[in-house]
C-alpha cells in the first residue's frame, strides 16, 4: 500500500485539483476546435495527464472505457522512445497491439518539460470517424487487423517543434475525409499543448521535481482510498458468464453468426480484488477480440461504479493497483496479433463492465446495478454527398437504457456503462451529412420490469436523401442476448435494426457488418432497454401509474409484465397526482 510523503496537505489538494482541471481544460479546447460531429458534439474522446512512466495521474470527465487502456498507450511511447524525448516533440499512434484500443481511436501524446526536466505527458485519445479500410467509418467485418484501416505504431509526428510532413501526408492519404481529419488532429495538438503549458505553470509555482512528487502523491491518494473502500465491503467470490451475439463473420450455411461466451470470476479479500477470465472462449475470426487492457477498462469501470458509487476516488492509475485482471492469451478478452479488434473496443468493454455487476451481485447485492444497454449501438454511413459532391462519413453511437439500481429505476436513453458520450444533435447531423432523422423517441416497454424498472431504450430512424447512395455499417450487441436483470428483475428488450430500400423491401440487419443503403433508404433502430432490479411484485403501483402517464409502459405491458389488474385506474390516479 502506498504511503503519503511529507508534502503540505493543503498544497496537495490544490495541485491535485489543478491536475484534474488541466485534463478538463483539454476537453474544452478540443470541443471548441474539433471538426467532426462525433468529437465536437458527441464528445467521443478522453484527455489525460500522465507521469514520466506513462501512468495516468488525472483524466477529464470523459469516457470510462479509456481508464485502463490510455496508460498503456502512453507507456508504449515511453517504451519506444525512452530518453529520446524533447521539448516540442509530439507522438501519434493507434495500434491496439501497442497500447491502443482500436484503430479509430487515435492517441496524440505530448511530453511536458520545465527547462530540461521532463514533467510527464499529456495525451488526448479521439475517435476519428474514418481511418481507411474497405468500409466508410472503418467498421467492416474483417478477419485480420490489416483490413481495419491505417495502423500507426508509436511514431514521432513533431520533432522538436518541426512537423513530419511526410508522415502527415501518409495519414491524410489513407482516410476518406482528409480535411476533417486534419482539423481534428489540429484540435488534438492544440489541446495537448494547452495542457503541457498548464503543467509548466504549475512547475513554475511549485518547482519541477516537487510537482513530479505531487503527481505521484495523487495516484497514491487514489490507491489508499480504493483500498479503504474495499476494506469496508464484504469479502466473497462471484461467478458470471454471458454470451455475445457474434463476431460479424457468418458461421453457418444460412449466413447466421454463432455466439461465443465470456466467463468471469471475481474474488474480493481484504483490500484487494481479482478478476479472472479463465474459461472464456478463444479469439474469434471477426473484430470482437479485445486486447487485455480494453477488457480491463470495462472491469475497472464496473468495479469503480460498484465500490465508489459517489465517485469520491479520483480516477487514475493508482485506483487500479488493488485490482488484478487476468485472462488466458488467445481468448476474446486477451487477443493475440493479428486478430481484428474494432468492434471489441466498446462492445467487449461494455460486456465486461456489466458482467462485473453480475458477479458482484453474489456477495455485494446492494452495490450493483442491472445490466445496461450493453452496446454502443454504432451506425456508420458514408458515400458522396449530392449536395456538394464531397465524400462524407457519419459515425453515431445511439443511446439506450441505463440499468436499474437497488433503490431506483434505471435511466432512459443515455450513454451507459463504459460510455459517456452525448447525443449528436439532429440539426448538426442533418447539416453535416445527407440524411434526415425522422424519429428519435423513447421506446415503450423496453426497460426490464422489476421492483425498479430498467431504463428504456430508443427508436431512431434515418432516411438517406434522394441520390445519396450510402454504404452503412452496424456494430451492435444485445440483439440476441438481452440485457439481464438482477435480484429477480426482468431483462430489457433486445435491439433490432431494419433497412427499407426504395423499392419498399424491408429486411432485418445482422448485428455487425456493412450493408448497402441506396438513396431514399430508411434505417430503423431500436436500442436495448436495460434490466430491472428486484422482484416485479415489489413495484409500487403508483410507480406503474407514472410509467403509464409518461408512456414508458403501455397498458397491455402493465398487465402482462406487472400484473396490473386495472391500468386505467393507475393512470387516472397518476394524472390526478400530477396536477398542480
């Protein structure tokens, strides 16, 4: 266990909060300067401050999915370049086998110096809507990472302030929308520069070496808090297993996709916790394979949520010292090169975060929540925009239900689990791309029944403009494996996606892979609801009435799922109580 040094506690608190504000300011800079809607509107990126070794000292209010894997990304730069790091250098990479997550997540890493002293690094991981490959959006169902797009090991983009123009040219030549990518890269450079300047300012005030000490203190502080929180919780062991819908590669003559299994055992003893994936299925042909750091990110997210529900422990590398995550090599949660990985970055980390709740429920039932939507519900669209004759790539992650808790209902249509992205506003989407959003609404009856109802999913419908032939790609889970309930709660509804072409033919889309969407086509998606918590018989009739009033549950479902004998009476009472 870490021990505190002799630095002044008041100054420590100021420096700690300053480091987190630096990471938060990076986020503001990127949001105000990025080009692509997925960054400037939806916020699919994470910002962090790291020490000399690549450990995360502070992360902004960003995506939990990146908590475990971003340190590996910075460590990859440290390992590749060692002491050959200078003022004005900037490194870039996206290789999942060198600390990345998947190829669309591009890491820009900048060292921060104070004179000759290396203070640490600033890193901004941003999802680029396209990094090449055969499918716009880089979300095709391929069988090797070579087919997933441009793969960059840790390389030097700027050398002592001088841009490597040849490298930049190679990057921009391999993406479909180079102007947008150049703009997004510029915003990453600006944000990491701002953070490096802020670190220098702190070093001016407190001294370079003292600041480095404080950075270590911040991680040690989180370590102590995490261990103290664990010590107060009961010891125990839990097991959970769940199946994924498939990997996007047909396994059967009829074109269907075979499921595969993830198995997890969680043991908690004293101030430590271990998570073991022994028994998990071998890596698959399609892109549902995860590097261990990605699987661990989901684990860390689930454990942090359960152990620290009030978010009092600052998230950084110190939090995870008390947690050990192991998995056999060559499995879907600890993949070996050159397997494809693009879907697994979010789909597998969603899965492992939710499974942590299922395993902890065996001995910490009051600390967990039912399964959330369990997927990032990604839809990409790309082609030529008939309005201007230019290529476009649209990337959206559609929200679903947030799981019910031991003391309250789930939340409707929000980013859940490992995600923390926002909605892309309809107006932004329709201005940027040749699509129209015809429906975006809460899907009734999608949240699992229980004493506390699961959060509802969404229905979202896109229409391609006339003349805007598109290639789409879908990446979803929980289409055949519905989000589970806990403590007697029912599962949420699974996802469905259909495409209707201009000839009026409608077909259901498989959970993963590319599809054609000619101009005039309509894509209709229902995202998963989330699981309920507690026995259905324990639900307050007044709560059912409010669900009827809000349209979250229909009268038929109130009778079928909750056994309500007279839904009309419950609705009438809810209306009466709702009146001013």
